[in-house]
């Protein structure tokens, strides 16, 4: 414990090196490369407060991506820390196999009250992957019980990220995610990325939307609705680069799903709990009422690993009325409905509803407008965003919008410069994703954008010097 505290002191090189050495010898980092697996140290974070994190050298950085889109109410929130402490002393764990706890039932009711349409039943998981996995296994169970054993295929899209468990990962559609991985390919059908920025040259956004919908329709017709169980989609593809689909695309997809009895699973692991200024964005931002919504991340603002799915009352009713009351949904987790996670989520909801959501809604236009000013930099092809999520996409030139001719590590280069200047960026190949804690102020947005501008400018200088780019 004493050693941990010393780490937080700026310039404590000895303990920093010690931790680094331990990580290099024993820690497997997530998403590692074969060439450095099990032998890699990453930026050490010693402590955090509000929108700031402090690295192992004592450097204070704006948490640009809010951890991984999750530290919504900000770091070091005392009210949440106290709830965790109190709940741990009252009931730290109970088996969900044949007992239950109060926080999970109260939280389920509160989440149901925020969910659109008739979505009013909640199953709690340990995070986003297990939430998506649960939704998919539920769809399989639902169709098995209803005697539709062939109706199991899942529609997903390019640019998607839905998790790292086998089935959820099989839906992923970002470049390189699956290059070296196996997936449940026979169960998944991939559709085009709904990315207006990368639509075919000369095509209007309206025509692009029609193209996407025609592809959806044709796919359903070709495969047969009796073989397709679910469509899974993020309302805004987050890790794909904050891809915001054309205006009425989601509503039209929802309609096709309804007509063909395909369950619409809205993956709101990123977009829920305030990121777009609402508890859930499906209805409030995009006008759709899915059959299932998956959530995680912001539900506890990252203080505890928790996720879940909210399911339509109609689906519950269909199962209860089926001819198979003996059929078991053979799915559950040791940490389903975890009392500490659910207690944290309840306090997190109090904080969101007690002013943070209002603040987020008010600050969004300023956040988007300030980031948009970066479009005057020649390396920047587009700045796009919605709510408190945005992406700065760099391109070799605006004519071709070609990212591939650029050094692929351009996002990482910008991140490295920004780190020196006091900002953590989330680099994604040629893109930088920004999604700070929702409590960010106007002044802090000014700092963030000024650093980002300088980081991109320095990257442009580097690329010019290296002869990689001449913008
Ligand atoms: C939209 C979406 N779904 C699912 C996941 C997986 O969540 P987790 O990493 O908590 O398992 C993520 C993670 O980034 C995500 O962005």
C-alpha cells in the first residue's frame, strides 16, 4: 500500500521503473501485438481527479477519451466512493443463482423507467461484451423456445465494435480486429459501414442512405427472414470512429426489422448514461424503440465493472406464454446483479439526474463547435460528433479522403505530442476520438482543443520533415 502511494508522487522514478519492470515480466495487456505480448509496459496512471488523470511521472493530463468512454461523472467522486465502501460493508456479494439483493431490483426499476417503448426488464452482466453476448444468447433461446430453430443469423456492420467474447467479437467490423482471430462466421452476416464520410464519391448522403437500406432489404430477401434472428447496431459507431449514420437510416432499419420479426438490438454501451445527453439515446436522440438495449461503461462511470441488457416486456410475455415453460435460459454470471456494482450505478444515476445530464446537454454545442475549428488544419479531413463524443479524422488530402497513403500511426503521433502537452487522446489509426467526462467545463474544453491543435500541428511538421506528407 505504501509503495502504491509513493507512485503518485511526481518524479518517483524508482517505483515507476519497478512497476514497469513487473508489467514487462508478468502482465498481459489487452489488445497486444504478438511481437511484444507479455513484455510490454504502457503509460502508468497513478491517480485521477475530475477530468484529469496523472501519469506515473506526475504529469497531469486531460482524460480526453474518459478512460474508454466510461468515466462519465468524472474521477474521484466521493459520493460514489462512499457508496462502494458502505455497500461492501453491508453486503459485498450474494449468489445470484438462488438469492437476490436490493440494489439490483431498485436499479432495474430505475433503468426500466428510462428505457424506451416497452423495454422494462433488465439483466445485469459484468460489462459490454457480456451484455451483447447475453442479448445474442437470449435471441437464440427465444427463437428455440418459439420453435424457430433456423432463425438465428445475426446482422452486423462494417465499423462495428461489440466486444471481445467469442460471439460478440464475431460481430466486429473494424479494420484489423479479426485479421488474426477466429470468429463464429457462419452465424454472422456483415453489412456495409454506414459512414457518410466514406460514401462513394459523387453520391449524396440521401442516396447513400437509400443504398444502405436497399442492401439491408436485399440481404433479408436473399437469406430469408426466417433465418435472421437479430440485427445488432450501435446508434453511433463509437470505436469505429464516431460514425453517425445518415439521418433516417436507423428508423428505417428499425422498420425493416419489425416487418421481418428480426430483433433489433441497440448497442448503447457507449451512447447511454449521458454520453449523448440522455440516459438512453435510442429513442431520445434517434427516435427508435429497439427490442433490446445493451449498456455498460457509463452505468457506473467506470467505478465498477457492470453492464446489462434491457429487454422488451413483449419478449418476456412471449416466453411465459410459450409451450415450453420448462425451457431454461441457460445463461448467468457469477457476478450478475452484483450488489456493489448496482449500488454504484444507483448513485451514478443520482448524479447524472441531479445536474450532470443538464450540464452535458448545455455544454455539447460548445464542445462540438470548438472541435470543429480544427477543420482549418490541412491534415484534418473531418471533425464529426454528437453529444460529448467526437472524432478528428486525418486524411492525406481532402479530395481523395485517402487515409491509407498517410502514415498509419498518425493518430498515435498526435497522441504522443498531446501527451507532452497535457492531453490524453484516443488514437485510432488515422483518427483521434474525444469523449471527455461529462463534467468538463468551457475553459477545460478550450484547453483540450488548444492542445489538440498544437499536437496536430506538430504532427504535420513531423510528417513534412519525413517527406511522408506535403499538405
Ligand atoms: C459499443 C460497444 N459495445 C460493447 C463493448 C464491449 O464492452 P466491454 O469492453 O465492457 O466488454 C464496447 C467496448 O468498447 C463498445 O464500445
